[in-house]
């Protein structure tokens, strides 16, 4: 306790002496303290400049770091917004594409009102670039039978070759084993449209068995013929591009551009009527179809649910 009091006393004495010295310095005239001021200035000015420079550097770095952090935060927000906009744009694009496909399918349904139809979605296909053989999500539970005709795009796609309870297999007209009896809408004369996968690499099918003197020519629309064993009459197949006389000098052959798109089939219409069977409940050719009997947009929308057990709507 005594030592502590002595220490306090010494500190008080030192502070008093310092104050006295400072008072003495302030009482001196300018010329007397000038050397001291110069010495202090000589020592302090560089130190002050260094401290200012260091402070300025630290200040600018702090500002840069703050700006950078703000920019990084804004960049992260912009990236998130871009991701959301991209996702929304992709979704809208997909919906527009799907809507366009369904509109085309609906228009195709309206074009062939004389036939009952069921909409179906393609759920599988054979390996390869095109849909020469594929499977749909409608089967016998939906009224699908072997030899029923299948439509898509602007016309004929193929024919049903195998049926299960909730699926069916379709062989398209571009398959090597496919032969369709056709006729020209302009002249009514008959020919055969044959599938050829190698030829279809050029987007064409083969047209043959055209009589030399027939008036069929390039540009004619070919539809399924009345004399076909399995294809219903009047369904558009495609357009002739060229015809040349064969080596036998008796017939002509050429090429056809199919009306359907075999690169990306997603939805199809199956005509629920088999050639040669009694047309129970069907709308005869030339009769007016009641709009309530057509498939309409509701039937097309059902085809969007892959593998669904449907009620087999028909037009």
C-alpha cells in the first residue's frame, strides 16, 4: 500500500514537471524554439506522410474490396436470374412446340372426319435414325387392332402389326418391307409406293409399277388406293418428284416425298377401322360428321400421358 502511494506521487511529480516544461516552451519566443520545431518537423513529417500513404492504400483497398464484394453479389443474383429466365424460356419453347404438334394433329383429325380415330403417343422405336418400326401407348383396351392405319403430320405413317393390352407396334411406310397401293389424285391411276431405308436417307420413297402410258407425273399427290388390301382409301401418302421409263420400256418408276415426318414422331392418330371388316359405328364416306363425334382437342391431350390407361376416345 505504501509502495503504491509512492508510485502515484512520482507520477504526479513527473506530470507536473512535464507541464512546467511545456509552459516554459510556450513562453519562449519563436526564434528560441525554432530549432526544436525544425527537428520535430524533420522527424514527424516523413512519418506522417508514410502513415497517410499507408492509410490511403488501406482505404482504397477497403473500397475496392467493398466494390468487388458488391459486384460478386450482383453477379450471383444475375446468374440466378439468367438461370430462371433460361429455364422459363426453355419451358415456354417446349410448350409452344408441343402445342404446334397437337394443333397439327387436330387439323389432321379434321381432314379425315369420315374415320374414327384414337390419339396415341409414341413410346419406343427400333434403333436407327427414323421411325420405321415403333410402339405406341394404346392397345386392345383402347380398341386398337392389327392392320389399323396410322396417321401423323400431314398423312399416312404406317400400319399396326402387333397389339398388346396397352400398347401396339406400328410398321411405317418407309420400312424396307412396306408396300402401299397408291393412286394419283389427279388422274386416278394406280402405282405402288415401296419403303426403302437407304433411299429415305435422301428423304424419298420409291414409286414403281406405273404403266408407261399413264398420265401420272411429277407433282401429283398420291393417296391410298381403293384396291389396297389393308390401307383405307384416300389417305395422303406424299408427292411424286420424278418419273422415268424403266429398262423394259413398259413401265415407269420414280420417287415420292412422304407427307409425314419420320424423323421425330411423337403423337399419332390410329384409325379404329380395319379394311374389309364391317364398319360398325363408323361415319360413312360422304356423310356429315357431328362435331361431338370428332376426337377434338381433349382426345389429343390424352396422348400426352405416356403409358396411361385411356378410355379409347374416338371421333
